[in-house]
């Protein structure tokens, strides 16, 4: 541990990479890499490149109580992990899972609080991103100890509606084991329909109020799947089929009209509706790309002011450029539909 201090710039001895020492705890040196990860390393595996006196002292806050980092020119609140108690049965063991949670913001019906929960027996050094269309937005990085949760950010309805997926990267480890941790890189697909309607939120063990939980490590056990399946069934029932698919099993139709996607949309702004429609479009594209029997998909967007059609085709050109698309049959759909050719 000699000669290594918080704030030092160090290089990994046996690996490529370097970073800044954020803290020293339990005989481990925590290094914040250039990629935004905080990695625990044995001191003898590091080489000091530049001492703290020559680095930006404003980069680090040496405060073990807050477990947070003051990046240069960053003025948002420090996150403060809090220990949670099982709301239903305090004797119930940890689930050995990580969760991304959305909770209604108190006093702000149109906002959602984003939390990260560590319901495992391991520590988790994390880096959290959200993807909006093709752009990734960094949200937070830090250490989340076993049995704790952390508030990440308050999101408006407009921000929630733009989220396509959530990416969580990091290292899962137990400091007392002195073993190399397991690397984590998970991408969680998000459908804003679920997050903007609290009727799809569930009672849970982590909050007093209902929340929408994304399971990170055990997605197959995620109780939200039940709610999602029910929502998808409701959506299918509200869609008005233009033509029976029985006659054309290789062609399917997807209605993107907002009334076909959600029952109550009177409080949604045009921007929120558009993001919902495009989110549903992406979801169906991914679904039918993986369905070998489907050769063509007709997306019914209507005529309107043309915004949905323009955005849909822009996404096709940028994200699905290897698939051809064209106006669907005028006799059947008028000018209100686009056909995507997945297979010939």
C-alpha cells in the first residue's frame, strides 16, 4: 500500500489500462478507469504514474461515508446508497439479484425515480447508461454494496418515453474472498408503455409504493413478465386487423396508431405518443427479424401530418439499412402504411 494515495494516477501492472485512485478500503485500491469503471485492485498490481499533487485534486472526494465521486465540473447531488429492509418478510434471504427500478416520484405524478438495487451477497461496482435512439447517455458510476439501493435520477415523462434500453456494466465481487470479480455487461430492453402507466407497477420488497422492476441477473424470474404479457395481450385485442393473416402467413400487420397501443392517451403529448409508437415499431422489428416464417411486415402508421412515417423510415434507413422497404399496397392501406421486406 506504500506510496499510493487517493487521487494518484496509476497504471495496471499486468493489464492494459490506467485510472485515478478513488479510495483505499479493506486493503484494496479502487481505481476509476478512463472508461468510467471503478475497479478494486491489489496495491502490488499497480504502478503510480502521477502523484496526487500533480493531478486534478477536484476530481476526487475522499469521503468513505458518501461513497461518491466529484468529477470535474459536476454539480449534481452525490448519490447515497441506503440499506433497505425487506418490506414483506425481514427474514427472507437476499434474492442474489440486481434490479433497475422505476418508482413514481412523490408529488410529481408525471415523473419517475430511477433506482439501482443490489439484493445480492456481493458488492457491485457499476456504470449505468441509458440509450435514447442511437445515443447513449451516462447516468452514474460507483460502488453498491450488498443489500443496498441507490437513487440514480429523477426522469420526466418525456425522458422516460425516449429510453430504448438500459445498459449496466461493472464488476461483481466479494472483497473478503480476494478473488477476481465477475464482469457484468447487461442490456435491458425498455418499453415506455410499461413505465408511463403505473397500473403495470407491482408491490415489492424494496419500496413502500409499487414499482416497476427490471431483473438484471435473473431475467427469467422477473415477475414483471406476467404484467408485460398481459399488456401485450391487451394491445393485440385492441388492434383492429385490416385483413386476416391466415391468408398470408408470411405477412403480418402492425398497427402503430396510438389508440391501438394504449387505452388512455389523452394526457400524452405528441412527443410522448411518437416515442411510444417508435418504441413499439422497434420491438416488433426485432421480434419478426427473429421469426423465420415472417417475410414481410406492414406497419400501419396512417397519413396524419406524416411525422410518424418520416421517423419510421429514418430509423429503417439508419438502423435496419440491410432491409428493403416500400409503400404498402395503396388498394389496401392508401398512403398510410410501410411494408418492410425481411426475407424473400
